[in-house]
């Protein structure tokens, strides 16, 4: 699947204008996890603008190494493939609607073959303020997850620096009790987030925080989902990038504190280091 998607995106780059092709490499490091040690994720993303629409396709290939905590004997690695799509349609200059879809292939988790469906809309209040409402339905074999996001976006300028701030809440409702043999004790989760991005002469700095418990959460505007029973609490993000004429270079660091539910392991920390390239044509 990966070769087909990459080849299709590369061929499309010669045929379609107003498009972007991106690749991201993420190194993952886990501390205090019951079995996870380290891993990597590769993302291949294609975006195309046409008339009043925008289409984004993302393919994710992820591998996480595992070992027995006491004996240090290697265990079966966690292998994941996800294909996600997002379609945005601009009804007017001030209003747009969005649909999204994620398909999950996992060699170990009971959420294998899960599907995530998303719908939302964006409304420009004025040239500086915007609101977004999004809802996601995650369809797994033994349970479903409903997520509702409300986001407020503020754009402003100070001296020669352009800023964009985002704040909002995530509400998650789990319809079901079992994650394979594990009983899900809590069915409702709420968290809030705050992000600030600054752009100065093509240099971009981003800071973000998510506070509050969340489980099976959908992220990145419907292109990503955490489909394992990992109860996340606090997440911090720092990103730095540089925009050139046709190429953007992105680096990102994410730290999360979580609880592994089936393993009953508290205070699990994960550190993600990402390097990405984005080419516009």
C-alpha cells in the first residue's frame, strides 16, 4: 500500500498544480511503559486545492519495539498502518464544511480494522477571529467513541511578527465497556488545549499544551487518532520551522504523560521527535 500511495502522490505532483506533498519522520521514546521501548513513524501526506475544495490524504506507517520488562526478552513489535483523508469545502469566504475518514490496521490491538468518521465546519467571525466545531465517530468492534471539539482561533500581529492562537475543548464519550478483556471504567473525558504559533520572516515557532484526561482521541483535524487504551493527561508541544520559496522544513518535539489502562501502569511518558519536509508546487 505504501509504495502505491507514494508513487501516486509523486506522479500527481507532475500533473496537479496548487498542491503539496509532505513526509514526516518521528522517533518515539517511551519511559516507564510496561512493554514499549522505542519506535518510529513515517507519514506521507498529499494535499490538493481545486476550485472551492481542499483534499488531504495521509498514510502512516508505524513500528514500536516491545520487550519484557523483567527479562528484557524481545516481544512482537507493534505494527500499525493508517490511511486518512480529509475533504474541506468552502461554501463562502466565511464558511466551510469538512469531512474526514481514518482506517486502522493494527497487528496487536483489539481496535484493528477500526474506522473513524469526522464532520465539522469553520466559520470566520471577521478577518481575525474564527470558530470551529468538529465531531468524530470512532467505530471499533466492541465499542464506539464520540468526540466533540470546539476551537476558537485568533489572528493578530505585533511589530513584524504574525501570531495565531487557538484554544478550545475536547469532549469524549465512550459507548461501550470492554477493550478486549479490559473493562473501561470511565466513559466521559474532557480536556482543553491552547496553541500559539508565531511567523517572522518565514521562521515559525509553535507552542502548545493539552491538559485533562482523554482516551482514544482524534487529533490533527481528523487525520490522526490514538486508538490504543492509553489514557493521556498532559501533553506539551514545541515546533520550529522555516518556510522557503517552495519547501518548508519542520521540527517538532512532543512530550506526553499517560496511563496504560490494560497494563495498569501510571506515569508513562512518551517523547516524540519529528522532522518533516513539505514541498509546494
